[in-house]
């Protein structure tokens, strides 16, 4: 039976990273009240015997692969239930084996099913475990036409840098008393992609009944010279205020539906990657644009998005539009 269009797809391969991605995708599909397809893509190896996959009799090879991916999905559903998580309608959570290279399969099936998001583990069963961001996840992030969420096995131990709340005194300035709401952190630099990331993050915060933390990271080298400051060096507080204003203008341009007390902008005097990673410590998710204002337009994946993908202490969603 043909799978429903829309929803989410997640790549699985039996690795610990892929299992965590599958667990996360089950919860996300339930929050979105949508479908999920767990996709096991494979190419024939000696483990499958000496026969090809297309001649007569190859059906049993496909059947064995389908049984395997279904077992991975069943185990994930049971793990989620044991942990007390809602996994959604079982009839809308399906397993599918596809003969082909993993990244190509996920990208093509994502287009075929017109999915809302692709989910992958940070790395899989590839031979080079030293690479934090695996070749499959990297390729999917770079070429997907929809947001991609990369789920890591464990986060980096990143000390948070000094942060400054954006805005005036009040509950939305990022410095108010901490509460127990889940946090969704979004990297903002004023680009169109960061506006898309804000909207993706706001939708995630709404589903989690959480708060949105737009984060603007700045250094003197990134915003100097300030407008109308040629020929003199303004006080550091002027730079900070300029960054606050830029952040709040971008948040306003995104026209978010979240209540004001659940949008808590934060300005960080630090390079973008460590700044975002520090704020994201303990967050439910970090959302970034595939590419920001810096670098070259021809680069599909910017340096900041790649760095946070490799070291984030939480799932990272990369937005393309």
C-alpha cells in the first residue's frame, strides 16, 4: 500500500544514533499528529548471499529487509511506550525498506511523499566513526528541500558564554526567572533564512508548550563599524544595543504567533557557534538556517550550521527556506 504523503521520514540502520533519531521522530510525529515512515535503505552485500536483488527469487531478500526495518520500528515504539511517551496512531507509523544508497533514498522519497521534515542520526554505521557528522546526514542536510533534524547520541560539554537579555525589563527580556518550560533556541542573524528558522522554532515551541529563545551572536569584527559611527569607536554598550535592536527587528519581521511572554530573545557577545551551543545547553532543540549572511552564496551549508550540527547538545533542525 502506498504511504500517505506529508508527515516525516526518518533514516534507520540499526545503529545507536539512528535508534535515537527514530525515537525522536516518533515523538515529533505524535506532536504534529502526522505520519512517520521509518526508512531502511540498503545495497546488496555478501551478507545477502550471492544472488542479485532483481532476478527471480530475490523477493525473499526484500522480505528479510522489510522484516528487519519493521523490527527496528517495533522496538522503538516499545521503548517510547515504556518511557511514557505518546507515539501516535500506529496505522500512521510505517516501516519501509528501499534498495539504494541511504542519502539518495531519503532525498528522493522525501520528495515523492512531499514530507514536512527528514530526520537522521548524526552518524550511522559507516566505517569512519571519528567523523562527528556522518556522510549520509551531511548529504541529506545539504540537499534536502525541507527542514532536516539531526539527532545526536550525546551532546558536547560546552560552557555557556556571557549572555545579555534583549529588550527592556520584563518577562520577555531573556533574563527573567527560569521556569520549567521546554526551550527551543533559534540562531538569528537578520537573514531571510533566520526568519524561516524563527518560524520553524516557534511552531516547535508551540507544540512543546515551551518558550522560544531567538539568539543573536555578535563580535566587534562582525558589526564594526556601526552605522553612523565612521571615524570613532562607540562604547561597547552601543554595540550591544545595536545587536539587541537588530534581533528584535528580525523577530518582529517573522510575525510569530507565540505569546510575547514565551518569546525570550537573547544577545550573546561571542562567535556564533560557541554562542549558540552555550545557550542551547539543556534545550529541546536548536534551529538554524542552512546558511547565514556570511560566506559565499554558492555554499549550500554554512560554517556555523555545520559546526553546531557537529557539537550541539540537543537535536538540530536546519531550515532551507
